[in-house]
């Protein structure tokens, strides 16, 4: 299970506010972990909080179930299989 980028950033900020820097293993691990959220996008580097297909699939499943779609509907079964494969 991945970490949420906001938690990583706030962890870095909190550790820095407490006077920790690169010599602190927790601070260094948080900063290095932040690099895992970075995506090269042409000539720029940007953070990406999550892989949208995973979130979008989960939200679509919730919406379809809320609209009364049967849980055994083939597309919902496929969506569930996809979500489980992303763990």
C-alpha cells in the first residue's frame, strides 16, 4: 500500500519544524520517498498523487452501485478484478 503524498509533505514540514534535517533518517527517508511521486512530463518534473485509473475505477464502481447496478454485473466484476490487481 502506498503512502499519500500530502502525508509525506506534511511529515517533511513537521520534521523540519522540529529542527530535523538531512542527517535525520526519518527526514531523509521522507524526502527520498517524495521522489516516488514525481513524474517526468516532457521538460518538467511534477508530483502525481495517485494513478488516476485506480481512483476513477473505484469511484465509478461506487456510483454504479449507488444507481442500482447489480454487483455481479460483468463490468463491475471486471472493475473489481482490476482494483484487486492494483494492490
